[in-house]
């Protein structure tokens, strides 16, 4: 069993690793600080402000070096790590057998009247992206079926994917392999 499968099995009971609160996720990471060259002034070249985070349970890494302080770079790297986890790991969606998929409380809070209100820089974005990708995958990469399960419109779901071009690319790659048209 590969690491993605083990992680999927472990996190299926707890939820997606991208939905772990940032402070808790930070506790599951190895932290490294380093220097990077480039714009940003003398501080960037003299002080170890670049941050590399490695999620110990999965081995997933993210880094940030574009900010002036280590604290700011750590925050950015943590958000990038959560998005990478959302893109990398698929969990089976839970169904109780009596009806359709029940979206998470977070999804229901963010989806009002079929419209998703979320900025891709918001702390909730990785968890919503992970849930959307899990449901889309479970629905055979059909956004209309996934949108119905999630209680939003297909256009809102595709808009969420477009906020992360890699997410849209992952869905489109699976659709291409199945001989279906790509989403735009």
C-alpha cells in the first residue's frame, strides 16, 4: 500500500488532510529555514527568511520565500501545503446509504443559494477544494453530478476549480483519459 493510500485510509475517519486546522497541521510538519536569492533587499540575502515545510505523515512539501519575514513565509508555505494536500489526496466520499452525499458543515456554510463564496487565499479554500475534488472524482469527473451532490451550480464548481489551475488540470486529465471533452 503506497503512502497516499495509507494516508487516505487514516484520514477518511478524520476528514481530508487539507481540512486540518493550520495550527494543528503546522504541528505535523518539519520546519526548515534557509536563505534564497532574489528581490527583497539585503534582509533576504542575509537572514534565513525562506521556509520549507514537510508534512511528516505524507512527505508532502511546500515552501515560501517571497515575503520579507520568516513568519509571513511560514503562513504562505502552510497555505500552499494545504492546497498541495487538497490536490494530491483523494478520499472516498461518505454516504450513509439512505440518501445523497451530505456536504460538510464548512461547505454548507460557504454555499448559500447554490453560490460559493470563497477567496482562494482564504484559510477555508484548501478544505473546500479537497471536498470538491473528492466529490467530482466520486461522480466520475462529471461536474453537473458533483454540483448536484454538493448543492451548488456546475458553473460555481468549475469556477472553484479554476481558482487553482492544477485542480482543473487534474480533472481534465482524468476526463481526457476517459475520452471526454475538457472543462473550460
